[in-house]
């Protein structure tokens, strides 16, 4: 979070739009409109938008409730709501303009990428929930291991970062900041509800 805020402050004070790395990356990943990669990027953009992310979060939370993983459902919803709120606040404070020559209509300021934040918050949140469930069933629940959900989450996050930059609607550093913000809200939401669960006697919050 410190990195996201610090870089955002530098952008605001310096008036910088795209850095040298940002500019070179956009030239590297540019797409031809109408090509197959272009439509893949557009599909990812539609799925990863605010509406798409909220629908996916709602469906995932509903499934967790059906599985009686009540705490996990609450953590997931909290993660996404916190991420959206912080993302919009930072956008309004930094006011970084988007790249020129966009290949896909996008409104608002550029920093950080809400799509990258949402993809990270949802994917890493679900990966953490799946890993916790595996640890609960493990013979040694105190032993933390890397599990395949994190690999799937990483693929989804990288795909969303590529989509936003390939469509020329975000700078590379926007997507990096979005990922860092997403990771931050996952940790904060999980820690918050862990403390609440430790202090309450409600069985639902301990699941």
C-alpha cells in the first residue's frame, strides 16, 4: 500500500503521464483492432469490469454460503468492496490521465487499474480460501504449502494486466499498482475478520 500511495503521490506532484517504461510497454503489446488477441483482451475487459467483478464476487460468495463457509463469503465480499473504495479514492487523488489512442472505451482516471485490482482481489481471495480449506483437512494444518489455486490466480491476474495495457487504456504501472492494491485488501480483509472471529463466539464467523 505504501508503494501504491508513494508512486501515486509522485505522479500527482510531477504531473507525469507515462514513464519511459510505460511508453515502451504500450508499443510492445499494442494490438490490431479486430484481431483474435484484440477480442480476447476485450472479453477480459468486459468480465473484469466493475459489473463483471461484482457479479463474479456475488456468485462466489453465494456458493461459499451454500457450502457453509460463511466467514470466507464475508471476507471475499469485504475484500472486493474495500478494493473498489480504495481504488476510486486513489484515482480521484492522483488524477493520472489514461494513454492516448485507446483501443477500448474507458472513462475516468488511470491510476491504479481497477480491473487489475479486482482480478487480484477476487482471484487471490479465492486462492486463499481454497488453501485454507485444504489446510483444514490436512493432517498437519499448521504447515503452509503452495497450492495450485495461487498459480491459477497468477495466470488470471497476468492476463488482466496484459488486457488493460494491450488495449492501451492503462499504463503498465497502473496495473502493477492495481495488483499491489488487490493484494493489500486481501490481507487487510482477512486479518480484520480473523480478529473478529477470535473475539466472537459466533460459530459462523469461525468457518
